[in-house]
């Protein structure tokens, strides 16, 4: 097993984290920027720092990724599979970024893993895929929608007698905290997904043993790339989330972010389930928006986004399968 393949695979994995960062930075901050609670640059810098911190907060999600989705493949074919999985995910990330669709980087990654594993005839743990990925994929947006609606209703009720201007100012400040929580959750969820992949690569190359703790340099590298990507910023996607779905004011932004962050922490710490930051915040924004009146939410944009969700895993799987065959023909 040559070092070159390992280095290339890890390099591609880190590049994936980078695309994930600028693809998903929008999730952490679009709401606080669109309510003018934070300036875009300040918001991005804060998100980058919080992503870094979140990456060190646990490793349950990374374990699910490295051990629960596909069987760790062997030898150079194994590297080919990981490489192809990442190419599938990156290509899909870039396509959706270009069109400004907030699709889920995480599901692109899992789609890629499944597609490449099938192409390379490696065992796919279907029960793992269903339990940890597919079910959360459907459940987390529903919870996000309901929770966003309930949190916003509660806020409206608690502050029903407050002076609107004062309340708005207060929520602007509160929103910096909720946005930070969101970014922390993003680091916790998404940096770990790449750590899982890098650990798999190290196991295939016999640098690490199966089940070893994640080396510190892997955590650092993944976290730094995620932060760098976040700071590079995804302006296109930010517009979709912050403005196109619904016009938010600070209390709503606060409600959406608090909801999103809580769901991400819950799933990472309690269920070790890698869920999509994109799905959670998008659905929370819709739930919060529905408290105004149901037609305040631009459901058309919502429909595009949901279509993207259903297409993400299969599309990335197809790209990954094709790139595995290419790698297979060229190198293996």
C-alpha cells in the first residue's frame, strides 16, 4: 500500500471538508446576517472559530462514519473506494453550490461512500445506513419544522407585552449566541464526518488500527480546513437561506438557530447520528416562518430544496461509482 495513495486520499478528504465549510457556512450564519445581527465578515469569522472548537467536542459521529456505513475495505482497492467516494461528494457539493442550492454535504458524502462501495463490491452495512442516515434524514427536518414553530410561538407568547424595538435589540444580541451555537454544532457534526474518512484511510494503509482513537493531527487538520472553508464563505447559498425562504427578523432568527443547534447537539451526543446541518436549519427556518402565516414561507424554494435532498444521495452515489470505475481502470 503506497504512501502516495494515502496522502492523495487524505488531501482529497481535507478538500472535501473545505468545500463543506464554504457550502455550509451559510447554515451557521445566514439567519444572523439577514437579520443584520452581525456583519457578514464578523459572522464568518465567528463561525470559523466555533467550527474549530466544535470539532474537538466529541467523536461519536466520526465513529459512525468510519465504522458504521461500509465495511473498511482492504488495500489499494480500499483507497480507490474512499477516493471515489470523496470525488462523488465533492462534485455534487460543487454542482449544488454553483446553483445555490443548500443540499447536504453529509448526505453527499454518505451517498458517495455507498456508491463507491457498491462499485468496488465492498459490503455496505444497510442497517447502519438506514438507522443512522436515512431515518435521521427524514426525521430531523420534521423535528426541525415542529420545534422551530413551537419555539417561535413560545417566544411570541412570552414577549407579547414587550416593547417591540427593545425586544428586537435584545434578540439581535441573543442571536450572536444562537449563531455561535449553530456553528459549534456544525463543527461537531461536519468536521467529524471527515475525521471518520481520514481514520478509514489510515486503517486501510495500516498506519492506525481499527478502533483506535482519532489522532490529534487529524482532528486539527479537519477542523482547520472546515474553518478555512467557512471563512471563504458561501455567499450564494447564504442568499437562498437567509432571504429567499422567508424574511426573518431577530426573534425569528434566534428561534431558528436555537432549534437547529439543539437538534445537532442532541443527535451528535445522544444518538451519534450524523445529521445534516443543512436540513435542520432549513426546516427550522420554515417552521419559524410558518408562525407568521403559512403563506409567509416561500414554499416554492422549499420544494426545490426538498427535491435536492432526495436527489443528493443517489446523485453522489452515481458520481462516486463512475469515478471508482475510472480509478479502477487507470490505477488499480
